[in-house]
C-alpha cells in the first residue's frame, strides 16, 4: 500500500496529521507493506521570506497582541497535546517553502525523507528557524544524515524544481485545496488531521478491499483436500 501525503511546513495541522498517521501505522498489522511518500504543497506560493515580531504580525492581522497571543497559545497547546511537539512563537518566521520541498525530494532519494521532514517541522514550529534560509537548510540536512556539500550544491542548482512543481500540479488535479491530505493507493483520500482510529480503520478497510482476490485464492489453496484440480473442486 502506498500513502501520498501532501503537506506544508507552516501548517500546524500537518505535523499533527503526520503523527496521527504514524500512530495508526504502528497498530496496523501490515505496516511493513506500507510506503509513505511526502509530497509538496504550498499554502502561500508567493510568500516573501521575513521575520516578524508579534507586534508586527498582530497589526497585519488586524488584532491586538493579546488576541494574537491567545491564538498562538491555543495552537501551541493543540500541537503539544496531539503531536507531542513544543511550539515557540517568540518570533514568527514567514518562509517560502519551495526550496524546503526540493530538499525533501533530495533526501527521499537517499532514504532520509522521513527524518528530514520531522526535523523541518521541529525547526520551524519549535525553534522559529528560517527554513527558507539555505544555510539553515544545509545544517538541518546534515542533522538528518545528508552530506552538507551535496545539500549546498543541490540548493544552488535547479534540481528537484520539476519534482515540486509536479506535486503541486497533481494536487490541483486532485482538487486538493487544504492540507494535510492523504491519498491511499491513488484511489482513496482523507483530508485533515484525523484521529488514529480513522486512519487505522481506513488502513484496514483499504487493505482488505485491495487484497480481496489474493485472500480468496489463498483460502482455496489452504482448503485443498486433494479433490481440487485445475481450479475446480469435485464433490
């Protein structure tokens, strides 16, 4: 089974959804047969990279600092409860995530996509790091097990731009307008950070549906008492 996960690093629900899916997979008996692929999505493809104080962000959103802080605390508590991740809003970093997604594609090629994805969420949400800064990305890539020079050279090039754009185009074709979105075997879609129970139910149902024919064949073979030949059972 393959699960394609469209997400963006500035989205708190994406890290919650990722953790919920992982928890469900840990309870799924066929978890070793599941491949999870992280796909690129940009909530704001035109975002300009900048760092804002809470005072500046509050003015941009048309609220006072107290109202903003209340919303930040609400989100932080939610992520802590649902994903076990401490969130810091000491400063708000606005980051264009196109290069970040290129780096995830690069990491996935060497089997480090999941590790890097976790590190990027933590860097952005917990440490208020500017994940649009290529020097920061080189450092984070190294922490995830990538070669620093290889990461730096990749980021200077146009590598994986087509991969990111292809993901974005496929998201549009699938009418994905919010993240996280989970697509199972290119046929079944779940939107939002659902509970472990929802994900586990989907995993079991889809696995049973997709493997129905194999199960029937296996059952026929196991019940063969010698009277079944050429696919026909004689009474």
